[in-house]
């Protein structure tokens, strides 16, 4: 039983760090630029497809993952320059409509280029086996690699935000964009860099998820919903909040789906337990979000950094 619990906890951590890599860019774009970007999930999808395509052409999965980073960053930069830059003065409804249009365009373009069937990305040879995290508890090495990569990304972003001039501008922009522009900072360039950084992180998440999930059209939409839950719980504009929120959501979703149906069987007849347990498991993170908003409407770290 302890081995099964540990495995589910690690699965939750793996999901959490994946969500963090997506939500970090999303919360920065929303917190600093004030843009509600539904196209962020499309960058995640494009990163996964770029990794799968390059890996298939070269036979190297690591090279495919590396190739996904500049592809997603460039796409983020192009989207910001061609579309988002025209929407800063518009309200959120216009931003939602425009970025939703980008999602539809990206899905159809990927379907034209790669076809409707899912692509599959092999696990890299160096992480193809399992690691015995505890005696008698093997765990896939690639999932551990995802957790490690997420922690490295979290540490790198913390250093970027806290120790660099770009990070200082990002923090200042989140507090008062007009003042940053008045001090002579090229706010348009800052926004473009920020959007490209968010795209890079989303592309990395998509590439890392490729060996775990099927790479398919529309894969960005479900994970985007979870990413929005993460930033609402953690606090809009807070990288620290995105990390804590992502870990909470990852663990709550994974453990809820694993154990709530079993718990329901202890209290209810089997037929009703399966139905109610599955429903509760799918609602767990949204109930958690409602509780957080009731206690802290700005999120756990909203307005703190």
C-alpha cells in the first residue's frame, strides 16, 4: 500500500511540475501584460509536435526536445507581434476571441501538416527504464526526469525574477506598467520577450509530455484549463504562486482520481460509489479552487510578488 501511495504522489508531482511549466508563462503574461491568452495551450501543442517531428527525422529524442524550445519561443514572439500587440488597449473579451481564433488556426494547421492521427514520441534511451525510489518501488525514469526538469525550471525562473534586470522589469511591470514605460523602458520589447519566454516554457512542457502522452491535435486545451486553475489558486502574476498552485493541483487531481472512488465504495453501494466517486474525483481541483477563492480572492500569493 505504501508503494502505491508513493507512486501516486510521484505521479502528482510529475503532473504538477508539467502544469507549472505551462502556468508560469501564462501567469507572467496575464500578470504583467494583462492579456488573457487562450493560445498558450497551442504553444504547448506545437512544442510537442515539433519534438515528435524532429525526433522522427533525426532519430534523437533529446534533439527533438531541444528543437521544440526555439520553435515554441519563435511562435510566441510572432503571435505577440502580429496579434497580441494590437490588443493591449482592448478589453479581455477581444483578447479571448482573438486568441481563441489562434487556437482554431493552430489546430487546423497542425492537422494539415501532420495529419489527424496522433504521433508518438519514444522515451529517450537514457531514461527508458525504471528507478527504484524505495526498495520494491520502481518508478519510470522519464517521469523522474520530468520532475527534475520542472524543479530546475522553477529554480531558474526564481533566479531570473529575483536576480536579473529583466526580472526586476517583470516585477515592476506587474505592479505598474505605465511607470515602467515612463522610466524609458521599451515596454513593447519587454512584452515580446515575456511572450517568447512563456512560449518556450509551454513548448518545453509539451516536448517533455510527448513520451508520456499521445501527441495529437487539440492536446493543449485540457491542460490549459488546469493551468488557469493553477494561476487562480496561486495568484495571478506570481511565479511562486504558480509553482505552489501547480503542485497542489497535481497532487489533488492525481490522488483524488486514485482514491476517491475507493473511498466511496466504503460508504456506498458499488454502482453508486463508482459513479459518485468518479464525479467527485473530476471535481476535486475545482472545489479546491472555490475554497481558495473564498478565503483569498487574489489567490495564495496574489499581490505578494
